[in-house]
C-alpha cells in the first residue's frame, strides 16, 4: 500500500496565524475603537485609577485581539511612566461562575498555593483582597466572554465596591468585560448596574473592504508567494461580509480553500477552492456556535425553533416556540424562563446568524407577527444538537426519520421526477 500522505507542501509556509491563540502584531481596521478604548483607560496613566469598560460585538470582530493589544500598550506606557499597573486576563467560557473565577484568580495571585474546589468563597475573597492590596496601584481584570457568568454576578458587584467597603486600601480594581451578547447588561440586577457605571464600546461587523485588508495581511503571512489567484481574497471577503462580517470566519474560509488545494495537489488556490470551502466552513461554523457559544437555554430555544420551522403544520412564532420550549424544559429538566427572556434568546440566535426573522400579516384578527426560520439546513442544526449528550435522548432514533420525511416533503414534484 502506498502512503496516503501528500508530498511536498507548496501552498502554506506556516499556519500559526490561523490559530485561535495567535495575536497579530498589528490590529487592522479598528483605529476608531482603539482610540475610544485608549481614552477610556487614560485614567490609569493619569493616576486616577482604573475604570470599568465593557466591549460588545459579535464573534470574530476583533474584541479580544484589540483588548490584548490595548492592554499591552497600556502596560508598556505605565512602566515607562512609573505607574503601578497589574493586568489579569480570565476567559469565562471555562470559568463560568464567580466561584471558578475567584479560585483561578487566587491561584494566579499565590503561585506557592493551590486553591481547589472546597475553599469557602469568603476565604478566597480574603486572600484575593490581601494579595491585591500588597500589589497596590491599578488592577485591571479582563473577563473575556463575561456573559457566560450568567446569573453569577457577584464579581461585578464586589470589585467596584471594594474600596468603599474597606476591602482595599492601596489598590483599585477595574473590570474590562468582553461579550458578544449586546443585551448582557440588561440581564444584570439593578444593584450591579448602578455599581458598575461602566463605559461601553461596540465593535461592528467588518465590511468587505475591511475584511479584504485583514485577509490580505494574513495571506501574506501564511501562503507562499504567488500561490493565491487574484480573486481568492476578494471572494473570501465578499462571502464573509454577506454572511456575518466575522474575520474568524473569513480566515477559516481562506485556510479551508488552501487545504482543499493542498489535498488536490494543486499549484494554486483558485476561486473554485473558495466555493468548495464555503459549504464546509458554513457547517463547521454552525457547529462551533451551537457547541461553544450558546447557553443551555439558547440551545433549548434553538431546538424548539428548528422543529417548528420544519413542521409544515405550525408557524414558528414566539408563542408557539415558547410553548414547545416549555415542554422541552420539562422533558430535559431545565428551568423555564419567561417568554420575554426567550424573545431575547431568539434575538441572540438571530445575531449569531442561526435564525432569520420575517414579519408577516396574519389577518385582521391575527395582526402582525414575527416568524422565525433556520438559516442553515435544518439537518446541520439537528445533527449538531443530536451529537450533544443533553439532547441525544430527546431525538432518539426518530431524528433521522424525521429529517428524511421533512426533506421529502419539501421537494417539488418536478425535483422528484428529475431525480434531483
């Protein structure tokens, strides 16, 4: 048997810039946001202490990379100016409760100690405040994906009040929260909202020209010279701008197109490789969002909407979705949210590009209503959810049969006759 592996690679010179952890030397197409961010943090350098800043924007619009670069500049300028500044960065995707966050922070502050689950929260807070006061000066705690904390908002109440409550004397703590949930602040309790008094910076999706600049920058880093045909980067940028405006998606598209060319032993990456890559990336993007970006409640709302979308006997409007959702929660032993919160989750799913909304006139008695539908093929969404332990028993063996029936029902007579 001959080796199944390909020969010499003439497409990629490196793939490191495609990695999630890669931090570019230059942040492109975010000059305005960087200027606003710097203005918000200027108080640190001026000796007035750190503010609370919240960064909003959908996935892949440069929030985390910009924050990393701005705090990097801030630390350098603080050192040069003799300002005492310490920055901690914590991703709340893995540490999704206040307890997990403060346990991690305590371990960061005490390298010689190991705080594990079981320590009382009050003990952890005492250790944290003692260590922070010893550090002194300005402390910035960056909480990426802060919305994953959900109802665990004690952290956002404790730090802003630490000086007023006498917990800190020589240090001041500011929070930088990064979220793709534009309505995160609305979910906070009134006491937290009034305590935070944060500044907000919103990152909009990239347009085609901005994406082209970004993708050109990365293409020069990863591909060998003259490997890309002239239309590859513009096409990747156009597809991405039409869809989400998400630079991460554009980079995935560019990398996948290169992988396809590599697999074919092609000398160049061309337009056809981009078009083939698009279908692969669309599916992978849906799976990534459903698995990594959605809370349990959002997943339940997505399940209800998906099945109602493919059910020819029902419209996927809010009240119908909510009725289905409540039954799902009962079946899956999940807390039932209010209808207004489910509406918020539908808006979030729309923002992620999983759902689209159509306003329809239901007649004199029905008035106007919004009908929700799945953007991707329902099979992609259902198979993704089916592979999650939480929903496997819900679908059982019926998911495949259900989808086969739906797909058969949506085919026209002429499609069937032509064997399409």
